[in-house]
């Protein structure tokens, strides 16, 4: 199974068939307290960026829906300061990428975008909401050739599957390895604060193209 098929299966058609709970964009507001717990209890800070992943439809109506999402985010930019862009990846999926150094505004803008798709009857095209975090790991610091300490960060993501209506953690490492220990800590610490996916078959990895980048890049 290739990457495209895997994403479609786990976040798309298979997840819709096996869904145990309806997706609700209000779930995204769970991150409003989760980001505080992430920093206080686990040392992860918001990376000031998140993204909404969706699959497209070749229709004028769907293009109008995307235009409306952009218009709403543009209108809210002055109030929230959230910067945004709409991009596509190499696998044919589309992303609304949001950047804001205020996690509350980032979450609110993500909700606005998702809710607009749903109101336009394209909620079925939503696949995932992705929230990025990073941890400055002092244990992994090293010195470069000039003797300066080089900063090492460990990325982690909370991914909300719209087809499952639940969150799951993803902690990618170099060589396309997952840090299962970090994911377990994220799961156990945020259990009860977020609606967490219990079936780990649905903890699908959204690999970035290379280390230091995000899945949508």
C-alpha cells in the first residue's frame, strides 16, 4: 500500500466506514487547554503553525467553498493576526496552513476554516487537522565544530481525524522512525483532555518530506 492509498484508507474511506463517533469541529477547541498541558507537563511548546488537510473536488461549487474559507480567514486576519496559505502536496491533497504565535487564535482560525467547509456541505472532504509542537531537548544538545551549542528540537503533532472524530499523537524522528515512547506520554498525559483515538491502527503517520519540515511542506 502506497502513501496515497494509506492516507485515503486510514483518514478517509476506511475511517468513515469504521467511524465510532461523528466528527465535530468543536473538538478542535480541546487544544485550547491541551497546549497548556503540553508545555507545563511535557515541555512541548506550540510551533506556532497548524494545518487543515482536505481532498479536493473538481467542481465550481467546491472551488467557491475554498474561496470562502480564504475570504473568512482574510477577514479575520486583522483581528487574530493569523497568517494563512492554501497549498497542495505531491499526493494530491490540499492544505490550509495557518501561522500564529498565539495558540488560541491559531485554534480559532482552524475552527473557522473547518466549520466553513462543513457549512458548505463539504465536511466529507475534510481529512485531518494538524497541530505542531516542538520540544527543546537539552539532553540532545551538542556542540558544532566552532564550539557553540547547537539547539536540537523534537517535533510532535496532535492530529484530529475528521472521519473518526478523535485525536492521536504523532512524533516523527529522522529516518522515518516514530518515537513510540513520546507518543505514549502524549496519549497518557492528554487522555481525558482530548478525545483520543483508542485504535492505534488509525494513528497514521503524516511524514514530512525531510527532517525539519512539516507534513504539508
